[in-house]
C-alpha cells in the first residue's frame, strides 16, 4: 500500500472506460482531505460537474411562494418547488422542515436525491444584483444586466458571459476589468474596443488578436506597445484616420467579410502554447497570478490547485468548476459560490457565507459540519437536513461513509445497446442522472458538445426544445444591411435566428432587439445581429481552445516558416536559442497536435514577440 503512494497509478475510468493516471501528489491530496482516489477520469469528472450548471436555458414560471412571474433555470415540468430570489432568501420557509433520519435500508445517494427533489430551489443564482429583470443567471454584485451569465461586480452588460469588474460590455466572453467593449473575448483591461480577442491594455482599436498595450490599431495580431497600425503595418495618424473612415463598419455584409479576415489573421498569427501570465509551475490555459496550478483553465490567483475551471483566489484544491473565492481545501465542487470556504467536498452551489467541513450538500451557506444537506443556512452538525448534537454527528457521519461503501448506489443506464453500470460509493460526485438539467441545457453542452444521439448513447438525458409560442415576423435576411437604415420598428419584430435551430447551440430560433440595444448598435456603427444570443455565444466559444491539454512539440521548425504544416507560414524574425535546428521544447497545450496554427513554446514566442 505504501509503495503505491510513492508512484503514479493507472486506473480505468468507470464512465468512459479509458485509462487515466493518478499522480503521487494527487494521492497526497486525497489523503489530506480524507477521500478515496477517484474512479472517473478527470474529463468525465469535469463533465459530471458541468451537467449541474444550467446558465442559459431559462423558462418562465411562477414563484411557488409569492406567485410572482420569474425566469428559472428549472423547467416548469421539473419536480421542484421554485422560489424567487427574494422568497428563497427570506424566513418564509425553512429547509430543516424537509429533514429526515438516515435510512440504513437505502443507499445514501437515493436518500439525498429524494431530499434534493423535496427542498425548494432558487429560480436563478442571482446575488445582490439589481435592475436586471432579464438579467440572465449566475450574477453577483452586478447591475443593469441583460441575458448574461456568470458575472461578478459588473454594470451594463448585454449578451455576455464570464465578465468580472467591467462596464458597458456587449456580446463578450471572459472579460476582466474592461470598459466599453463590443465582441471582446479573453480580454483584460481593455477600453473602447470592438472584436478584441486575447488582448490586454488596449484602447480605441478594432479586430485585435494577442495585442498588448496598443492604441488605434486595426486588424492586427501579436503587437506590443503600438499605435496607428493597420494589418500589422505602421501608418501615420492621418493615414490611419483616412483608412478607417473608408471602412463601412455599419454594413452587415462588410462586417461578415471583416470577421472572416480577422479569423484568417488569427489562424496565421503566432500562438503562444498557452495564455499563462505571471505564473510559476502551471499548466493549463488562461491563467493569471498563479502558482502550482496543474491542468487548470480560466482561473486566477490560485495555488496548489489541479483540474480547476474558472476559479479565483483559492488554494489547495482539486476538481473545481466556477468560483470559490478566498477558499481552500475544496474537492469536487460545482459552483462553490460562497466565499471563504474550507474543507468542502462534493458540493453544489454554496449559498452566501462561509462553509466549513461540508460534504455532499447543495445550496447551503454559512454552515459547518454538514453531510448530505440541501438549502440550509446558519447550521452546524446536520445530516439530511436534520439537526444532531456534535457527538451524535461525529458518531454518525463515519457510519454513513462506511454504509455508502457497503450499499453503493448503482446507476444503471442504457449505453447504446448495452447497459452501463456505475457504482457510486463514498468519494463520487453526484450522479449525472440526478441533475435537474438535461445535458443540452448545461455547460457540459458548451464545452463537450454532443448530439442528441450521442447524449443518448452515453446514457445522459436530452431535452427537446419546447415548441415556440411566438412566430417569426422578420427573417434575418430581410433586415436592413446597414444599421443606419434600421428604424425603431425593428424592435417590434420577432427576428428569426439564421441558424434556425439546426445547430448544437441551444438556438432559441428567434430573438428580439431592444430599443436601447438598437441605440447601442447605431452609436457604435455596427449592424444588427442575424443570430440569436445563444448562437452568438457558441460562435465565440468556437474560437476558444477546449478545456483539454495535449502533449506536443513546439512548432518552431528550423527557424523559418512552417508551410509544411498547412498554414500560410509564420517566418521567424529573430534568433532563437535552438539556432538552425527545430525547437526541441515539449508543450502542454490546448492546441491539439493536428491543429494548423503555429504554436510556439514560451522561449520561441518571446524571441519573436517581446
Ligand atoms: Zn472517463
Ligand atoms: Zn440561434
Ligand atoms: Zn446556432
Ligand atoms: Zn520553441
Ligand atoms: Zn524557435
């Protein structure tokens, strides 16, 4: 046994049946937080958590307490009472009334599922956010929000996702500390920019990829500290103005060709193996200010963390998706939500307030020593929402853990033509089939997109879109080409989405344009969209790297071009440490080896760009 602890070990994933490796330091962590090693591979674990997060499939229903009409992540047919944000936070109900004794004749997971179904749910995860009746979901400390998801401390945000501490952001994705941004993605500290991807500290620019500290630049890639550049070539201020004024940005046709040109420029740009800024000993992508983060994505200020996605200021943790502010010792959590939490395992959506020593719980806050609880606040020593004394709890919790191993929950789903049997003992996250959401309602569909058939063959649940109650009054091809020709009447139209539901984008098939939105497009001189907000989000998502890493070589080949790789070829402009030979460096990168882009290691990239 001890021998094994010193070595990495290969296991077969219970879910996908592929082999995966558990490293010695992983075993150390599991020991530290008292959980057995996982039986699912990291990717299946990530998908299993993402299936519990529905951001953008919202339904109209009524609060089951005060009857107010609300939007909810839970479909009206779902078997849950749903309370509006105000009622949920009030004293008008008590989750402890749903408490029950532990039943030694049933598996723990079955009992938890019955409790989870019984306890009311919040319609949306919205905390301290105002003036946003159609705000979207997963909003915290934000104001004047429209159909946006996963926002922190932001204002005036439309059709965007993963936005932190920003103002006036429109149709954007993963933007931090920015203002006045249209079509931004993976941006940090940008101001007044349109179509700005993977760039930082830029202003008054359009169509930039991987640029830093640039101003008045148009259609440029890989620039540092530049002003008045068009297509990576310098020009005078007057030339810049003249050239920019020639481009009719308000025309839809022109915007399509500009975007195609932009995507081609991105394909031909130099790509750093990963976006890892001010970090040490990290692997993953989109990481800032972090230390010892392994296989982590879109996270900042984390330390000793592995397999995390969109996590902030957290240390000593594994298998986390979405937030977890100033927290430590977390494992297998989806939406830890509450800040300053510690020693939390197998948890879904913490409610506000510090949680400590909480496991197998959902929607709980300001609590400690909880096991298998749902929706409770300000409590200690509870199991299945029932109060125990400290002594009773400390005697009962280990017995339940042993019982979970003796009487596991057996998940028996059909997988294609055969059965898929999965055993859930202590140490597993909640089964996918317990999620209130169908696969295609959740973030799993965004990052691991499947067709209905594929979802079915994996034994997951698919939700057929509801028949729409509205009829399209304007086809997208009948919209005015130029924004200056769009009048207020377009705000009364139900516009068909050009994808018409024939994509894997959670397409709503139709959309509306708000009056203030029309004003925005006019003032910014950009055309009306032709796609519904969900399809627009998925189109941006397609330009991002997946939440996966591949091991491959740096593509810097003999210091010249790499035409043989099928790109138009990047030509080195500087001397590299490897001289005339190919770069020997190996990479952990979200660019799969078969990708056509030129992907450089840190050293080759810095030689060219910095
Ligand atoms: Zn797997
Ligand atoms: Zn659509
Ligand atoms: Zn679509
Ligand atoms: Zn290299
Ligand atoms: Zn090189």
